[in-house]
C-alpha cells in the first residue's frame, strides 16, 4: 500500500480491512509453502512463480503493518497492549 491516504479512517473499516488482508496473507503463506514443497521434490522446477508469490506476501506484510499502525494511532497505545 504505502500511502496512508488510501487507508480508511474509520476504525470499523480498518478492522475489516485488517481481517481481509490477514486472510489473503494466510492464503499466500500457504501457497508459498506448497510451491516450496513442490520445488524441493522436483529439483529443476523454475522459481519464477515462487518469487512472484514471495513478492506478493512481502507487499501484504507491509500492508498489515500499515493497517495495524493506523489502528494503533486511532485507539491509542493504552488500548493496544
């Protein structure tokens, strides 16, 4: 994401977005694991798809951190602990 202006400002919307991104993150983590497992079994498998999934997961990691930071800024540090 990288741009705070694109994130919702309402806490409920941020929490819904956080859940959606979390779901996508887990799907990608599973896909990466499956591709890595297959690649380990077939030594000459091209790594392009794995790298693509890995890049998507890194993007989602950034998005998750950005959403969590926005939520923390709304509810304050005393409620995030």
